[in-house]
């Protein structure tokens, strides 16, 4: 993984964390208007932050992951890669296409 992609990934993670915090705070403000006790308010905000952050992190990982599958019908062999260069990506694509098939 090169420096540019590492910096980009850190920026994305920081932005995701900030967005999750803003959304959780907005939910907290709306709940506070109803007179929700502070302990319950903190618990709700933290659970919302965890859920929203988890969703965003899964989405960013899914968008940055490349998956290569075996081309043989019925074979479920696959390889998932994150942060590889084009040569490494091509090598794993060939491995997935020509891996030793299991005989049943």
C-alpha cells in the first residue's frame, strides 16, 4: 500500500468518524428535547455512534475491496483483496481462475 492510499484511507476513516459523531449528536439533541435522562441519553448516543460508524466502515471496506472468484460453475473459491497494486491484483485474479479444483 503506497503513501497516497494510506493517507486517503485515513482521511476517509476520519470523515466517517466525524459523520457518525455528528449524526449521534443530532439524535441526542432530539432526544434531549423530550426530557430523556442523561444516562439514557448518553447510552443512546453511544449506541447510535457505534451502529452508524460500523455501517460506514463496512461500506468503505466494501467499496475498496476487490474480490476474485473461480470461474468454474459450482466452485465457491474466492479471494478478497484490499490495497493491492495492479500486478498483485492480476496475480490473485489468475490464482482464483486456475486454483486446483477439489474433486468430489
